[in-house]
């Protein structure tokens, strides 16, 4: 992301055409590209710490789970933004971030383990204010936030680890 932002900055943000432009068929590849692109350095630097922390927390389960959840969140939230978001270019990792956030919170509900509950409490303590990011706001793709969180919760529900029956 840092290298892409450097190239993007030097090119006058020319790479941002690869964002998601809702209901515009030519921007469908943006579903995969948009999370890696940012409107500027401040945008990237606002997303990067949360992505590193929440990504690390998800990867504690396993790297494979982090990759699968990330793919589900990126594709799902990007597709929902393409279908339902307001007109305008949507880009940045915040949909992915909110997806990881939603996943970590939802795991406490769907898996009901002490470890998941402690992680969810930690996430709520440090990132509890993110609830406001789900609300409509000018200049911010709250749709990416909302759809990312929804995809994170959906991933937690669909791919939860089921309790194994006790051996007799």
C-alpha cells in the first residue's frame, strides 16, 4: 500500500481511477483494486494502523483464516458498494478494516469462547468509536464501512468453528 501510494502521489493520483464507481461496469475490477488505493497519505495513514492491528488479531486464529476472511470481505463489500453505494469514486482499505472489526466482534457471539470474548472486548475498547463510521457522512464512503462490517459479521456466521461433540 505504501509503494502504491508513492506511485499514486507521484502520478497525481492517476491510479485512483481503479476505485469502485457504483453501477459502472468498467469499474468492476475496482472491487479488487480499491482497498489497496487511497485518496492521499493521510487517508492511508489513518487506515494502516487499524489494518495491521485488526489483521494481526484475525491472523492469530490462522493465517489461512485471515486470507479467506480478507478475500470474502474485500470482494463482498466491494460488490455491495458497486451495487448500492452513492455515486462517486470509492476507494481505500476502510471496508476491509471494518470487515475485520465486524468479524472480531461477531466471533464472540458466534463462537462463544473466552478468547473471542476477550478479543471482542479489546476491539470494542480501542475501536468502539467506529460505530459512528457506519453512519452516513459527507466525503467518506460510509457504505464501504457499513458493507465491510456486514461482510465481516457474515463471514463470522458462515464460517464459525462448530463445537465438536464429545467422544463417547
